[in-house]
C-alpha cells in the first residue's frame, strides 16, 4: 500500500466530512490491512491538524457486544478526537454539521498524566483525575453507515462530535452503573456500565495497548471516551438529547437545523 494511496483515501474521507457527503466504502473495490487502515486514520487526523486543530483525546469503539453485533465486527478499535469535535455540554449542535449522525451514551475519563506504556487494571486510578457521563455523536463518512472493520478504522472510527458532563472523583468501582439516553425527556436507550467490557476501566487498559500499538499519543489532560453501553440512535432536528450514568450525572445537548 503506497503512501500516496493512503493519502488519497484520507483526503477522500476528509472531503466527505467537510462536504457532508458520504462516499462508498473502500473495501468494496480495494484491499488494505488493519495496519494500513490506522495509517489512513493518521493521515486523516493530519489533514485536521494542518487546518489548525489539535488532538484532545481518543475514543474506544466496539467495547460492547451489542455494538459489535450492530456493526458486524469482531474487535475493539481506537479513534482520535480533535478540538472541533468537542461541543459545550448543554449547548446546541447543528444537524447540518453531519451526514447521518447517531448519538450514544458514554462513560469518559480525563488523563492525569501521559500514558507511555500499557497499564493494568490496578494502575488505572493513577492515570485519571476524573470520570463522568458523556455523549458521543458518531457519523460514518460511508454511504448507509455500512463498512468493514478496516473501513471504519480508516474513517477514524466514525468519530464526529462529543460532549462531556461534569467530572467526578475517579473511583475504583465503576461496575453495574445504570446508563440511559433520553430524547425530549423520553427514555430511548438504556444499558449498564458492565456492557463496556464488563468494567469501563478495562476500556482504559485496552486504550493504553491500542494507542501504543498504533502510535497514538495519550497525554495528560486528554479525554478518553470509554465506549457506548447501548446501540446508537439517529438524531433529528429539535431534540434535547440527554445521557446519564448512575452516580456520575449527565451530559446533554440540543439539536438544531
């Protein structure tokens, strides 16, 4: 896979995101490996950095069996979050920023120091200074939200936007927390933090391994979206979307045109 082809895929995906116009998935006509998919992702993030953005965190994907099943994939993935993806908690987000956005409730962490090698479950609390409820908006740049594992990794794991609720003191036990998402005060999805690898802290452990493997920096102050506990739901104009995690409060935003 020549660098030129990697650059070309990245530019195509970057253009799709900027023009809000989906492209056909690459795997239908091209073959590339998972390693090359991450190279495309890096080139894609580079396009954003050239436009003045900064890397502010990462998101873990496919951390729940429900999600793997929904998307027909079989392994965890990591995507990168940049400044323009972060929206104010409680603010407005325009539907016109996306192609076919979906929202999902998340548990998120903030890193208290750089992670430069894989960590263990027992180490997690040494590396985070906060935990809270968040919402991720995913938006595939592929037609019909359909893709292979390599396609979705190349497309930065469908990362599009996120909001984070207030930070709480990290605690060692984040298991069995009830999670729900409401639209206009009506519950549309519910799940449990156990649906995130049995324990959201395990997502941080997995992030430390994948970030190292694919040369993604994990720096002090960065946000880590641990993964969704429910299927993602398409968003529409004029919706109040609220995600809450038991004992960690909630995050919300409003959709506009």
